[in-house]
C-alpha cells in the first residue's frame, strides 16, 4: 500500500536471501518489536534470523503516524498500580516512561536517518474536568521522575493556535519519527551486528524439535532455533494465529496533506510538537519534514471507509485548526493496531524458550523499543520474575472475529460522549 512513508523514505534495505539452517534465536515478524529484539540479541553475540512474511514495515510499524509517546494510551499510572500492585506497577511505568528515550538513543547510537525529533508531546484537555485529570496525571509522572508538566489554556493556545482547550499535559521526552525509515534502519542495524533479515518468509508452524524448535515456512523452507520470539502484532496468519486472536484489531486510517504554509506552521506548531487531545474520538496532528499535516481517524462503518475517512479527517483538520483554505489529503492509508482489554502490553510464554510479545495499544512506536528488549532478555534466559512485563499464558479472546463490531459500537458511543462532555 502506498503511504506518505513509502513516498518519502530514504533508507533502503537489502534482505538476506540464504536462510541459515540453525540459529540461536529465530524471530517471527519484521516490525519494530521483532527488529528491536533481534538488534539486542545480535549485539549480545547470539545468532539471529528475522523471518518476515511480507516486507519490512508491512505491518503497523510501516503504517503508523510516527508519534513517539512514552505512556499507555488509556491506562493512567494509578490504574497500572491498581492492576499490578505498586511495585510491579512502578517497574512497568518506568519502562514505558523511558520508552521514547530508548527510541531516540537507538537512533543516535546507530545513526538511523528517520527524521527523529524529540520536541515533546502535547496532550490538550477538554473542559475543566479534563484539565484537572491531566494536572493529576502530570503530577503522577513527575513523582516517577519524568519531565511532564501541565500547561495553561493560554499556553496551549500559543502551541496549537486553538482556543478550545482548557490546558495540556506536555511530555518533554515525546516527539516524532519517520516510521518506515526507522523500521528499515533497525533492520540495517540487525544486519550490521551479524543477524540476518529475510522477507517473504511466512512462518506457518513452530514445532518442538530435539530440545529446540523447528520453524516451517510457507515457502517449504525450515529452520532450527534454540529459542523463538513471536512478534507478529495483530496478524493472525500462520504461526501468528493464536497470539493475534488475543487482541482487538483496530483499523486506523491516516492522511497526509500537501505541505502547509510556513505562517500556519508557526501558528499551529511553533515548536514542532505532535498533538493528541483527550477526546474519546481523539484529534491528532503532527507535521512531517516537509510540513505536511498528518492526522488520522477510525470508521464506525467499514463500507467505503477509505475514501470517506480521507475526506472527513481532512475536513476535521481544516475546521479544528481554523484553516482559511481547506486542506486536502495527498495520500490516505490504513493499518491495524492491536489493543488489549486492559490497554497494557503482554508477554506470553508459549513453550520452553518460545515467547510472544504484543499489545502496544497505539503507543507502539515508543513501547516496542522496550517490548523488543524485554523479549530479548527472556530469550537470553532471564528469570521470568525479574522481567519488567509479567509473563502470561496465552488465551485468545472469545468471539475474536466479532471484536471489530464491538470496536465500531465503542467508537459511536465515544463520539456521543464527546458531543455531550464539553
Ligand atoms: C494506522 C496506525 C497508526 C498508528 N500510529 C501510532 C503512532 O503514531 N504512535 C505509536 O506509538 N503507535 C502507533 N501505532 C501502533 C504501532 O504502529 C504498533 O504498536 C507497532 O508498530 C507494532 O509493532 P510490531 O513490530 O509489534 O508489529 P508490526 O509492525 O505489525 O509487525 C508484525 C510483522 O509480523 C509479520 N508477520 C505476521 N505474521 C507472520 C508470520 N506468520 N510469519 C512471519 N511474519 C509474520 C507482519 O507481516 C508484520 O510485518 C499505529 C498503528 C496503526 C495501525
């Protein structure tokens, strides 16, 4: 699918062709999670092969909007502590809190060209209750030692040109990247550390084999591995099937406009900060390196959604940002995000030395930089109790095929809530 990122990417990868017969760790899925894990493991001296069914960036890692946001979309620090207890909860919060830094550190260490800008992430609030909620949230993050502040309504107006907000949370460590250049850059990093990256290798089965594992590809090829990491996100094809059914797949549409006038840029993003507000049907925008506006949305009714969403997201941008000339989409694309019922990421143990990681809930650009590392630690043999994400047993969601209908209903309900919440 053509996206803004396929049009503007600068990194190119040359996939490896010869499959190794045996590796220490086989990694299924060539997105941020799998490639981050592979980069870590190759750096730690393990032989690794990344097996990607399609091409690098074919999944959400190549389709997303490139917001780098170090928190959980719908789980406040307090909710995380309530769920996991304060000790384990704080470990997970520290992990996600350092996730944006982990991305930008990797980019810097490996010199990845991907328009990386750590300008801070702006999270504007609606109404007095929204402002109070974000004030409390900002204080909770500060208690954890993070640079998160609360901005007044006037300060948000200066940052966005919008006067509908009652305040905003500013996370100084958030920012933006070019996701396709980042994921391709990670693949190049894996190769430069001695790992191999294979495209067009869909893994259909993972079987126990003589104390290790045998991977059987759709191409007919096989590979032996001591350990296996499943990093296939919302996909349900082949070996991904069972883990993919443990999440709610959410189809998200993205648009990029033609480049924006510099005077408008100065008004709506003087510090080039990406914006995502607190509405249920959230409003987001950021700029790419050529000042195209990037925004997104979801469709309650899938029929004809591609063309309809392209138009409606552009209209919303023009209205919300008060643009005299309506913007038009230069390119529209779509991808599938993986949502867990509690909005927290999961690590599954699927067998002895076989682990899966999933569920970054629309925050995966930052969170996968940690999820991939935690999976690498599991593959190296670290004790489960010392991993910052608790290991679970995989249980697919009952009625998984009906979850898109539930998601559509939730979206309609969210729009109604927004209408009556101001
Ligand atoms: C439209 C959209 C916008 C988003 N915007 C943002 C954002 O701005 N900020 C943010 O933080 N997050 C965002 N997200 C979420 C983020 O992109 C994801 O959380 C993240 O990319 C997940 O990375 P991953 O490596 O786990 O999965 P993926 O990138 O989906 O990679 C999984 C890979 O596994 C491969 N695969 C599947 N089955 C098999 C098999 N059997 N054998 C071999 N390979 C297989 C697939 O081809 C795919 O390449 C967005 C998601 C979408 C869809």
